[in-house]
C-alpha cells in the first residue's frame, strides 16, 4: 500500500489564499484601487503592464510569514546570491516598464538570512502604500507540515496548548505503576502536571538560551534569531 504525502507548500499560493481571506479576490477591482491610490511611489512601474495576481499587501505578507515562520527583510540581509532567472526577470521588468527597480525585499525562512541555502525565497519590490510586487520565486517549496510545526510558535497560548497536548500523550504512554501504587484520577493528574511542568521548563530554558521569539515578533525583524 502506497502512502500519499501532501504536496510541498508553495508560498506564492499561500499568499494568494491570504489575499482571498482579505477579500481582495477581484483582481480588476484591486487594480482600480491601486491606480486610485496613486501608490506608484517607489518603483516607476507602468500600472497597465503589471500582473495583478503578483501584487500583495503587507498585511497578506505578514499573515503568511507568521503562519510559516518566515522573514520579510531587505535584500541586503539575504545570504545567497540571486539566481540567473531572477536577474533575467528583473531585466525584463526594467525593460518593459522603462524603469530601474530598487528597494528589493526577500520573503524566506530565517535560515536563508544566516546561511547560503535554497528554500523557497520570494523577491519583491515595493510599489507604495504597503503594496509589493512579486518579481520572482525560486528554490524549493516548503515542507507540507511546516505550517503545523510552526503553529506552537505563533503565540504563548499556542505554545502552552502544544506543551499540554504533548504532555498528555507522554502521560498516556507512561506506566503509572512506576510512580505510584495508587492508580486513581488524582495520581493521573499529578503525573500529567509533573510532566507538563518538566517539558515547559525545558522549552522555556532553551527558548531563552537560544534567543527564540514568537512568529509575530520576528517576521520583519532582522535582529531576532529564528
């Protein structure tokens, strides 16, 4: 029997879903809003040539960064070099729009801002009023379970719930007879509390020792560790 694994996560698709959640699924309407706002401030694009599916608001980028524990930082903090296909796309955009692009941003896992690795980076340029244009995506898609694995790191409550669930599983697997001869409900809860406290202490200790922080605090902060 073959086991079917979920496909890897394409962050561009996740961004598109975030746009739908924010009710910006009408691309023609989005284009009208952009023109009306006059947001063409940072890069002198010809708005008629832009692909509206590649235009994302900062809030949509933030949502995906927090869900998948990604960073959205200036290109200068990116450790790897841009691939040839990204450079060709920049040249094409500059030629088509008769402009010079700048103020580049990279959306990628934290490790790509510390090490030279390839794992689904996205290159953006701002077009003003917190809107960004996706220039190019390359590399490998993210693990299909990354969002689930990063869920505990979204906030303190998610972390506590995750620790409790893990503690409950460990308690269920632990023979109580090793700790007490009284196999009653109070003994079960005491063991659960003991295991919860032990796991929570380890998580908190290593969290502080390694300088970890929750996803909302690091998505656009270059100083926090991952």
